[in-house]
C-alpha cells in the first residue's frame, strides 16, 4: 500500500511538473533577450555595468522558466504560459558616462504573445518605440516603458492594444501630437505621459476613456485649452496637466469630477478666476494652480474644503482678501500663497495648521517680525523671501529637527544669527541674502551636516575666520559675496563645493593653492576684493572649472603660459581691472573647449534641488557698463574679459579659434600690432571691445562674417583704412565706436574713402518694438535681476536660449522716425 502511494505521489509530481513547464519557444525568447544584454555589456568596455536580477535565467538551471526571477506564468490549469515580465532597472551602470541600449534588445520579447504585463522601465533604452513589435502583444493589460530614452511619436499600434488598463510612457523623449486614436483605449485606468516633449492640443477623444482613474500629462508642451470632454471622466481620481502651455479658462466641468483627490494644473497660462464648481470636489486633497495667469480674489469657500491637504495658489494674479477671523476647516501639509498680495503680518490662521510642513509666502507685502508661533510649529520648509519682514531671528527657530528649507532673502531682518543655528541639523537650503544681518557667522553652522546650499550674500557679516566646513560636508553652493569679511581667502569648504562666490568683500593676500582641493569646483568668484600676488597657474588643476571671476583686484605679473592647459570646461574668464602685464600667451587654444563650442546647457548643479532657488546674477562688463546675467542663462554664455590691465604686444591669432565666445573685451591695455583676421571666425560674438590700445592697420574684412555682432568698440587706437561692409558691419554706424582713429573711413562714420561715394548705411527692417535704452531683447530671461531656476535633489521631499534679437542704433533711429 505504501509502495502504491509512493508511485501515485511520484506520478502526480511528474504530471504537475510537466504541466508547469513553460513553452520552449518562450524560454528560448527569454534566454535570447538575456544574451543580447550580455553582448551589450561586453561591448561597453569603458563602463562598469552589470545585469541585475536575472541570474536564474540559464539553460542549465533545473528550474523551469516559470520559476525564474522576474517571470510570471499563468496559474490556470493546463496552462503555463509566460504572462508577466518585471524587467525594470535591469542594467546597473557604475560610471558617470552614459549608456545606450538599442530597442533591438526587446525583439525576442515580442514573440511571447501571451504577455499581459510588461515592465521595461528605467533601462536607458534609446530609439523609437517599436510599434510593430508591440502589435503582437494583443493581450497586454499593463505596459510600463517609463524612464527610458524613447523618442519620436507614440506609434499607432499602441492605440490598438484595446486590453490596456495601465500605460506609462513618462520620462522619455517622445514628441509629436497625441493622436485622436487615444480614444480607442477605453479600458485604461491609468495613462501617464508626463516628462516628454509632446505637444499640440489635448484631443477631445480623451473623454472616451471613461474608466480612467489617473491622467498625467505634465511637463510637456501641450497647448490650447483643456478640452471640455474631460468632464466625462467621472472615475478620475488624479489629473495632472501641469507645466505645459495650456491657456484659456479652467473648464467649469472639472467640478463634475467628484472623485478627484489630486488636481494639478500649475505652470501653464490659464486665465480667468478659480471656477466655483471646484467647491463640489469634496474629496480633493491636492489643489495646485501655481504659476498661471489666474486673477480675482482667492475664494473663501476654498477654506471650507475639509479634505484639502496641499494648496498651491502662488505665482498668479490672485489677491488675498485678508479676511479676519478666518477659521479654515482643513489641516494643510503644504501651503503656497506666493505673490498673492498678502499684506500685514503673517496670517494668524496658519498657526492652527498643526501638520504644516511647507509654507511659501514669498513675494508679498508682509511686515512685522518672524512670529514665535511659526518658529514653534516645526515646519519643514519656510519660504518668506521678498517681503518687508524685519527684526532678528529667534533661537527657537533653530531648535527644529524638521527644518529643511529656510529662505528669508530680500527682507529687512537684522542682528546676528543665533549661536544655536547648528542645532537645526536637517537644513539643506539656507538663504538669507539681501538683509541686514551682521556680526560673525556662528561656528555651529558647520554642524548642519545636510547643508547643501548657503547664501549669506548682500548683508553685513564680518570677521576674518569663517567657520571651517569639513571635507565630508555636502555643501555644494556657497555665496558669501557683498559682505564685510576680511583676512585671507578662506578655503575650508566641502570637497563637494561646486559654486563658490566670495566677491565684494575685504579679502586680501594671494590666491591660495588649497583651492585646488575643491576638485568639483565649477564657479569661483573673487572679484572686488584686495587680492594681490600673481595669477596662479594651479587653476589648471581644477579641471571642472567653468566660471572664474577675478575682476577688480590688484593681481599682478604675467598670465601663466600653462594656466589653460587643463581647463577644457572654462567658459567665462574675467580678469579685468587688475595689474597684469606682459603678452597674452600665444598658445594652442584647442583645450578651451568651453570657449570653442557654443554653450547650450546649464551648470550641473541644477540637478540638485526641486524647489525654486533664486541665485544672484553674475555681473560682467558689457558695452562699457556692468550688466547682470541671470543664473538661468549662464549656461549659454561664454565670455573673455582681459580689459583694464597693462598687457602689451600683439593679440594672438589663436583667440580667433574661440568660436563660442559671446563677449571678448581686451580694451584699456597697451596692445599693438594688427587686429587678427582670425577674429572673423568668432561666429557667436555679440560684443567685441578692443578700444584704448595702440592697434594699427585696418579692420579685417573678415568682420563682415560676424553675423551675431551687436556691439563693436574700436575707439582710441591707431587704426586706418576702410571700415568693412557686409553683414552686421553695415549696422555698426555709431561714430563713437571708431573715435580717435584718424585714419579710418567708410559709410558707417560718413567719412568718404578714396574709392567710394558717400551714402547712408543700410537700414535693417524693424523686428520688435523696444524702448530706446535697450540694446537687445531677452525672451524669457532678463538682465539685471535675480531669476530662479530649478535644481533636483532626490532626498528633498518638497515639490514646488534665448535668442537675443539684436536691436541696434539704426533700428532705434528707424523707429523714432516712424513714431514721429
């Protein structure tokens, strides 16, 4: 009997094993997929790559493929087909270099026609979405392709997958319009396309997706109005259309989506008032209208919505009515009323929001002191910049273990910082710029081990011994400019430091070599101090350096011949108004790639934060005056300023190889010889100043190739001959730009040359209506004001090129003539 029972058991085990064996063609498809990944990693010798989580996929493994990692098979009797593949984050790259995975690696998977779930997210796959391959997977209900590098439009085959319930194509490089065929996906519950470059209008057919619970189209370039058909999505719980180009009013029908818990429409161009119908969204927890063009008063009924937890209304044209005795029924976690015309003291009703962890009341007209009740609330992020708040800061504020962000810039705060500031060890962002703080910076500030950004600029801080941050500190951005610090230049900063601004102080002595320990340093400002000594060659040891500002000091001696040997990233160099002597090194400029290539990207530090950070402008000498370049546009600029020194000799022709330069200023020196004809290769230059030297010869005819030129200053030299014609040179008709060069002639200065007849300069057709004192127009970015830009840090839990169109003197005169 026991022998019979054993026989039955063995037979049953054999039978179940046979039934659970996955089809051989599907097993081979998985092995072929793994093999293609292995071959890919073998061909990336410069990268340290390993494949994560499919070690069990092996011909020799006794396990059936249904028992392999990341594989799901059907549980139905007599069926063992592969129905699910969890293939997210397969490749782990331990390198700063990027890796490209071609879409061809996916081809074996498209033969597994029984698939219902396919997750290939976060795998660096590059190329167009393989529509013909996906067309084979007619049973797909779940498709996740987010976090890759897919490009092109969404293929039409995707919209034929009528069984889809979940579709995530977010965080890729998709472009084109969203097809009207999207309406065929009637079974969709979740549809995510955020963080792409999709545009056009949102199709009306989106209203056909009546089972949809989540629709996320944020961070794209969709335009037009929000379609009224969105009102048919009665099951919708989350709607995110943020950071697009959507305009017109918020449709009233959104109020019919009574299951909504999240409504995020921020970062668009929506106008009108907040619709009354929103009051019907009784389940709404997150309401975000930040950064639009909405107007009117902030409706009081919002404060009766009990379910609200996150309310973002800032950066609009909304007005806070200042209702007294207001008692909101909600308990908020996050609140933004930035630039909502809030006046007087900080509203007292905020003190009753016991769970508040983020507060933004910046850009209002708040007065009074920092309230003690706010210091006691243990709020994680407090942004009160650009108000009229004053007084000193209470030590109680820095007893908080939750405080991560404190932004109080551009107020009237005064006094010394509390000695216990270091107790607030969770602070990551500390911005106190443009106040009246004084005294020494407390030593305890170095105890804030999570501090990433420190801005103390434009105050009255003093002292000769700044707190010493350890090498292991995380501090990446330091701005202590425009204070009263003295002594030697401090170097005791974190090795993570990328931006270090110490201009406009009283620092003295020579530039210390210890700065070379800051191996990640990208941006160094030491302008307007009392720095002496020679210009050191050791800057070449900081290979990451992009911006070096040493203007207005007493640095003397020669420019080192080897200073630029390793500075391939250097884009902006300002050593103007010093005491430099000797010749400009005539060396090969091929290493200065940052000045050769046209800059198109922002500094990498922008990848550190997720909330708006207002950095100070970079001040440069432009068109004989100081101009501020906003941090938001620094990445597209390359400048070289050696003006106001005692440099002599000829200008090296090699400088003409720096094709990425937008500004070149060598004025007020003792330079001799001819202007190099190679300067005609400076294809990006907008401002060229060689005035107040002893240059001879003629202006090179190659200047006619400078198509971006808007400012040319050659006055006070010994130049002669005909001023070139052609291109922008026809518009360089300001006589002052050529003054005190007795031998020049040409149309531009109305001095007849021996071989020509006098006629007026060519008039360029009017492009834009600008004021008389502008020299070019910035679209989106302005000179002379601080501008915020967004940087990303994973541990921070808070959420929240310009083509200059040249306006020259001829154009201005044309406009004034037409206006009169």
